[in-house]
């Protein structure tokens, strides 16, 4: 346990270039995940993001076997998956099961591909549980460029995207190109997911993309405030997770996910004490209105 | 522009009342899917400030008519103009109130945000430049529907009536010239039905907004209806409630014996078959 809280060692490790590169990468990702998170939660896409991350792993594994850049493979896999999941109507009943079907097949394919790969074993595990300490400044630069592109597109699309996400029927009536925005948002989510996969790994992407936003919406229903809180939470989890993992040399993902989880629980408790947990409110005490039977 | 009794009378025919071009102009409009014709040769002008109720059984093409006006569904034949433009171009001048359907409880949004989207949700960008005007407009719209009390609560947690008032505020923030309502009273209780129809009625009188109101139940809006468009099986009738909602006209439309009863100022349609929606229980939202 001593080693877990060895701050001298942590401070010494923070001097290293590769550690600083990792922190920078985490900061960029935290921003990206925090901004996208509330929209993903509003669109009810958490499971689709999980599936996207797994298929990003498959894409990365395929690139590894083919001798291509793993990051590139991860992005291709994630964008393809996000497009497929995004185009499935989230209103259809079998939405989640289709994701599960594709996800499990993709994961199995990825494992098979890695079995073919005869290189170093750490590369294999990296895609699943994260390998941020492998990033250098070149990849941080690439990551930042991708992040700036995603955030730039998001800034232009923000209002129509929010409208289409929460209220597609009225948004369509007001002339918002709802059907066009769906695949565009899917691509943004795909790119962000693929970038996150390289930091926290495919298995734990939800800790950065979903948990901070889910925690934020426990505290506020304002889209702007939820976004700011989600960014804050994602930054604390991503950067804090790396700093804490330095001294013990433990896997970063465990720390990122733990911090994320603790923040979520904190928000949940706070919301309970303020008496506005989702699902229990003064409004819900009023009689519920039955859904219309048709349409 | 305000519609007085004489204008309403003029509007009862197909002629255009004085004071401006009709907001909706349908000429020989025909809509069909596959071999089935929903309606044929529909001529309809809706004047500014006019309230037209669209009635008919399920599947008679009421909602499709709204989709045509929104540019989401092309006509099979004929022409349509909305605010003088082809449909789809004029959507920014249209307010749309959908059927009451609970908003997803997962959406991260307050009542005021939902209303604000009606004002600028279709614009690109994050919307920092006109934030003051947005706030002023949203507050005014919320006050008009008496929704300031719950404007900061998550929309997913609001009751059906509260959500529907916000819908009306959302549709009206953009100062629409045309308001399209698709069964906005469905599954609301009687008190909320009255509130929502009164809000819409006030607006068309003060701002001259034309209203096309799809409903399967005319009674909640009977006192404010100028004209009725009744669609059945490819046929239709247009006229005042008295002209359309009588036994003779509806029997002819349905091609079978239909009795229209006037009971205590309400209209009840008693038909031979289940296709008559007016006879279905409509007080789903009552408790």
C-alpha cells in the first residue's frame, strides 16, 4: 500500500516526457468526451458507444495484423460501427439486440485476429485495457488535431444537433435535417471513441464517454451546465487516473474508471439529498398520462 | 390581423378574405400511396388568423396533409404553397405542435431549453451571440402559457399537460405565420385540453397566425373552429362546423347512415362502424 501513495515517486515520474504526453492526451480526451457525453446520453446511445468501442478494437486488431497503423485501424472500425449503429433507428425495439449481435461478433473477430498476430503481447492487451503511456508527442499532436476537428464540427452543428437529439419530430418540422445529422454525429462519436480506446482501452470507454455525462445530469437538466460539468468530471477522471496510477505502476484504466464511478456516486448521493433524483419528483407525483395507443 | 365574424363567414367559402394572401394554398391537391388515394382534388385556402380543424377516421390522411405542408411528403398531383413558397422552404415560418407523447426521461433538458429550441434550434452554431434576446423571448413564451413555475425542471419529469403547454410555447416562440397541430389534445385531461386550445385561439387572434388543427374529436375546439375539413376514404368536405357536421353531409361522406347528434352544445357522431373516430373513447387522460 505504501507504493500506492508514493508522492515523491509520482512527482519524479511527472518530469518524464512520455508521462507529460500521456497527461496531455488525457486532457484532450477528457474535453472531447465531456462535450459529446451529454448528447450521447440524450440520444440514449450509451450501448451504441460501447459497441463502437469494441469494434474499434476489432479495427485496431485488423490493422495490427495487416501491419498498418493501429490508431488508423481503430478509427476506421469505430466510424464504421458508429455509422451502422447510428443509422439503426433508436426507436425500434430490436435496437439494443442488433448492437449486441454485431458487438459480440466483432469482439470475437478481434480476438481471432490477435491470435494471428505474433508480435509483442502488450500491443495485444493495449487495445482492450489502454496503453496511454505508449503515446508520444507526435500521437498527441494527431490526437489534438482530430479533437479540434470534432469539436469544430460540433460547434457548428450544436443547436440543430441538440434539437434533433431531444425532439426529432419537431426539429424535422422546423427544417432541421434530422436524418443527415444522425450519421454525422455517428462519425463524430466514432472518431472520439477510437481516440478514447487508445487511452483507456475498448473495455472502459464508457467510463470517459458516458459516466461523466450521466453524473452531470444527476445534478442539472441544463444542457450547457451539464456539458461543463461533464467536461470537468471527465478531466478529473482521465488526468487524475493517470497521476494516481504512476507510482504503483498499475493499469491506468482501473484508476480512471474508479474515479469516474466515485464521481457518479457522489452526484447520485447529492441529487438524492436535494430530492431531485430522476424519476422521483413533484412532477412524477402528479398522475401519469397514458401513452396514446396508436402510432 | 384579427378575424371577425364577417371574415369568418367569408372564409367559410373558398374565397380569400381581405387582408393578405392565404397562408396555405392547396390547388387540386392529390395524395396517394401505391394504389390508394388518401384525398383527391383538394382545394383549400387558409387565411391568416383562420382556425381550420381537420377531422376524419384513422388513415384518412390527416397527418399526411401536415407532412405535405411541411415538405416532408410530396403531392401526387396538384400544387401547394405555404406562406407563398413551395413547402419545405417555409418551415421557419411554421410552428408545429406534435401529439402529446412523453419526452424521453433521459434527455438532458429543462422546459425553457425546449422552448428555446423553437426559437433558434434550427440555426447553426452554439448560439452565444443572441443569448439575451433568446432569454427574453423564452421567458415571454413561458409566461404566455403560464409555465414559468416549472420551466427549470427536467422536461422528462413533467406531466403530459405541462409538456404540452411547453410544446405550444415552443411552437409560438418563433412567431409562426402558420401553426400545424397534430392531435395536440390527445391523452390530455379536459382542463388541459381547454388550456391548450385557448392558448392557440388567443394567439391566432392577437398575431393572425393561421391554424390547421388535426383532431379526431371536434368538441374541445368547437367554439373556436372557423372551418372544418373532413376527410373520409379519398373524399372530403370543407365548410363551417354546421355545414359539415350534420347527418346528411357525413352520411354522404361515409357512404353509410351516420347520425350527428347535438347534445348540450356538443357534437356526437353515431355511426354504423368503428371507422368513426368520434365515437371512440377520447378521455384517455382523465383520472
